[in-house]
């Protein structure tokens, strides 16, 4: 079984910073892309940032210049450094990864963490 576990959420004042971490565990052959999504109350889940296995990244326009995604392939982990946080960044943040568990698996399976709450006070 593959699990993704997020950590690092919490309460922070506007302008502050938080660093989210996500670690994948279980039987893993290879991890393709990894990403962070968020879902605010009453809104749909949206992509925040995504990083490929080779390190190429892209961001939602709303977080460009403030958030940085990175990964450690040796530790099957992905991180999200969030700076200059705004109240509108308040949401549950979810980790996502495309994972192959065997060498013969044709396509990666999407796995999700349970989420970590980020609350930004004004």
C-alpha cells in the first residue's frame, strides 16, 4: 500500500511563511509528477504547484513568486515553501503523486494525502 502523508500546516499571520512536507511510503518503483492542491471552504480543489520527476515546475498564477515547490527523489518527498501568505491562501492543502509500484505497471496511479490545514489570519 502506498501512502502520502502531509505535515507542516498551521495558523500563521498574513505575510508569514510555512513549509509543507509530503512523504510517500510503501511499495514504490518510481514516482512521476508530484503536486500540491488546495481546497478552500465552498470552493473546488485547485492546483497550486506541480513538479516533474526531473524538477520542472509550474505554479498557479495566484501563488507565483510567493510559493516554491521542490522534491527529494531519494526520500520520495515533495515540499511547498509558502512565503508572503495571504488570508486567501487559507485552505486544506493536499499532496498528490503519480506512482508506479511495479516495473511492469503501464501507467502511474494517482495517490492523495489526507490534507493539512493552512489558516492565514489577517
